C-alpha cells in the first residue's frame, strides 16, 4: 500500500484525506492519505522518518512551508523557490523534490472554467497565497497588479514578479475597472461576511477567483455574480492544488469530478 500525507501543526480537520482517497478509490490505487502533526521544531526529522518508512508524498502546511524549502534534502523546483514556499514533497524518487501546487491550483482552477489566462489581472493580497497567485498568473501571461493592505509587501512582491506592479489596497477599484481577472488572496471574507473589493467596482467583463473556501460562497463572489462576473470559488483552488499533487505523486490523471464531489461534501 502507498502512503501519502499532510504535515502541519495543527493539521486540524483537513479536507485532503477524503479528497485524495476518493481519487485513489476511483483509480483503483491501493493508497492511504494520513495527517501527521510533528512538533514545530521536528520538521527535518519528520521528513527523514517519512522517507525511511517509504511514504511517497507529503503535503506541507503551516508552519512548515519555509522549512520544506530550506530542508537540505529537498530540491525545490524553480517556481517554488521564486514563491519562497514548498507545499508538496515528492518522496518517490531518488531525491526529494519540492513544489508549490498552490500556484498551479490558481491557474488550473481558472482554466477549468475556460477563463483565458491573458489580459490584466489584479491579485489582492501579498502573503503566501498572493505570492503563489501572482507568480502563477504572470508566468501564464497575465499582466499582474498586486494590491495589499501593507503596501510595501505588494511593492516588494511586484519587484520579483515579471511585469507586475504593486499598489495600496485603496487602488483596487481603479485597478479592477480595467481588469479581466481578479483574485482575492487575502483572508478577508473568512471570519466575517465582508469583501476586500467594493461591490460597485465589480463588472460583467471580470472573472473572479476567491481563495477563501470557508465559506464557499463569500460576499465577494456574491457581489461579483450580481455584477455579472464569472465566479470561481476557493474550493476549486483547493481541489486543483490537490489534483496537481495527486498527479505528480501517482503519475495518473486525477479523477477531478470524483475528487471535487468528495471535497464539496466534506466542506
Ligand atoms: P496566506 O498564506 O493565506 O496568504 P498570510 O501570508 O498570512 O496568509 O497573508 C494574509 C493576507 O491577507 C495578507 O495579504 C494580509 O495583508 P497584510 O500583508 O497587510 O497583513 C491580508 N489581510 C489579512 N487581513 C486583512 C484585512 N482585514 N484587510 C486587508 N487585508 C488583509
């Protein structure tokens, strides 16, 4: 039996085990997906132990994403290095490789909804999710504007992302007026029913992806739908980061429909 898992602390009530196991069942792969909660200072030992036990792949979450990048045995791919975070380890080969499937999760979620990866895109947020979204969109050919509450973080990130510009949060309405794509990569909308973008700024020529998935129906997405925009909820992003890891680890096309159904049932 193959073993995959999630390293985090706390891992809490993770949606990854049911989502991945639905994929293994559908593809007749004899595998399990397990959550592990090592002490915050035990990341290297946990990875070495997992390798010794034959664990094939690990997702990595808070607080270990930068540990994974720094681990001496992990060869991070160029995109993960630019983003500065590894969230997926492939332990199945001669070496351990590190990847950032949050980035691919953004582009695959948009592509799945036939949203062209071109034109002008606004990324609100410059934390881990914002970095992943900004690099992924820019690499795909989108002209990226990054806006963040802490403006300096948006400006610093924009210096690293090809062709990007950095802005304060209050520039969002003007940026969105001319944009084709909008990604919320802040946590706004999670705790309270509020939106990071004023509703009048939204319009029908826009596609909006919200990285927030609790709740799935955020205020931003409701406002965007009211404005006639195309909407993609955060569960799609969560799904496609998992799909990307599944395919990398197993070498098999993921059963997207089954994994999506199970993920949404677990949310
Ligand atoms: P993640 O890894 O999920 O991106 P993070 O790195 O903590 O989490 O980043 C959270 C993002 O949400 C940041 O862009 C943060 O803005 P700051 O960089 O100014 O902290 C943004 N954010 C959080 N709460 C916010 C709020 N109330 N209004 C606007 N932006 C907020």
